[in-house]
C-alpha cells in the first residue's frame, strides 16, 4: 500500500495537473476538518439543550411531593 502511494505521488509530482489536484485535496481536507470540529461543538450544545428539556418536562410531570 505504501509503495502504491509513493508511485502515485511520484506520478502526480511529474504531472503539472497533479498540482491542482493536490491543492484541491488540501482545501477539501481543511473544509472537512472545520466541519467536523464545528459539528462536535454543535452536537454538545444540542445534547445539553435536550437534557434541559428532559429535566424540565420530568419535573413538570412528576407528582408533587407531600
């Protein structure tokens, strides 16, 4: 597998059009990294919001204590 990657990188290095492909791949990797990081933070906030809603509904439904 490593040998395949080396040969592929060598072919891209010789071919000028490979430069554009690598640039697009790097930009895409940056976009994916930013999206994953943002989604993790957003998931935490959504989880917190649902927990608060659950606690509010549970306390509203619970019978009054004597």
